[in-house]
């Protein structure tokens, strides 16, 4: 129902980075958008940058829907699903670090300001529920981070051509070269224990999970 969706504050995103150059075919991007649409059919935005593309889909009343994700500004490409807490303290720390947070913007722009201030270490200074991917276009470095309690999922697919990060496994499986075959070890764990034991595994061979309170990084 509409009320249940509002309560879940649903949104979906994907960021794909071709480290050695390249781009996604328009037909592939269309499949990605279609698979993210279940998480946010009311608002959709795609942003392209050199060797990278990010897609965000959200309900118009979802948290962060007004932030204009994905964000491309100051050599950062940012995509995610997030709700930050203790914003006043975060704003004060940003000012101490010499970065003035935008006064009229939401959590996604606070994250962007934190990335400008602290780079890949920004996630360790955030409080809240978040899953995001942020590409530093100047340095050629990607970080994917997930909040402490793991409320919001975060998955990674990595091939010889690209690294992609999303909160939707099906969106990653729409990308070329991502192995969607079952991970037999993970499935055995699930049948024996009722869950996948390894915190970084999923039921698909080509998709891994970022555990709660963890981040992953890649560079060119």
C-alpha cells in the first residue's frame, strides 16, 4: 500500500564505474532502470560522468527524494539510500574541517560535504542508516559504505570491465558479465542455518554484500 511504502521510505540506486574506460550500453541502462523501478517508480534520475554512471529511483515522498540523487558536484559522483542522524553535530564538525554544509539541502548533500572534508573516511564519521557509493573522479577512487545496523542493504558486482554498487541485486544482475548463477555454498548455509553465514556472500556467485559497519574501496 501507499502508506506501507511511505513507512519503508523506499529508494533504489546503482553506481557503475569502468576503471579502465568504457560505458554501459543504453539497452543495459534501460534494464537497470527497470529493475530499480520497483524500489521507486515515481522519481528517476540518471547522471553520467567520465567512465561512470549512476541511477537513482525513489518514491516522491521517500527520505532524500528531494536531494536530486545521484549527485555530481565538486568531482564527486554520489549515489545512495540514506538517513543521517545528529545532523547539527555533523554540520559543526564539517565547519571545523573547513567545509560549509549547504544550509537548505538534505542528507545526501551532507554526505557530499563529508566526502569533500574527509574523503573515503567520511563514513566513519556518520551516524544513521545509510548505504552509499561515492566516486572521487579526481583521484579515481570508489568507496562503498554501509551503516552500523545494516538496515539498508548494499551489494557489489565486480568484473574485469567495471565495479558496480547497488542496493538491489537484480539491478546488478542486469549488467553484462555479472555471474548470476547460484552460490552453492551460500545456499547450503541457508538450508542448514536459515541464513547465509558469511556476511559478505549472497545467493549469487557474481554479487557480494557489504556487511554492516563496513566499507570497500577501489582505485585505478
